[in-house]
C-alpha cells in the first residue's frame, strides 16, 4: 500500500474500527509514536509529515493484535486485506470452523 492522503485516512479508520483511539500530539517518542495497548490508545507525533504518519500507522498496525477482524467494517476489512492477505485467512479460520 502506497502513501496517499486517502490511504492515510483508511489506516486511521482501520485503527478506530478496531477500537483504538488515535491521537496526534507532540511528544518525544523514540519510535515516533506511543502505543498503550491496554487502553487501546495510539499517539503519533503531530509534527510528522503525512507520509511519515502513514508509515508509522503501518508499523503500529503490524504490532496491534486484531483478534476480531469480523467486527471491522467492510471498508476497513478491505484495507486489512491489502496490508495482510494471509492474516485475514488466519483470523477467519476459527469463525469458519464454528468455534
């Protein structure tokens, strides 16, 4: 997935649909972002350019555990499929087996 402002919005929506709160704030984060998994809060340095924010969101989405892909909206599920085609199948197997 390449950077565009539309794709940035799609990644933001994907995180929000997964139950995370996304905030852009100033901070001195070594990685450029702060992830509070227990509280489902993501903070990204607001001074980053949009293309860097996009890359940081991809980094975060790779770390975050999306256990319930079924709960995502159709648009977010399509974004997820573009990023991780193999993980969609892995996350759907328990639902397809009736567990």
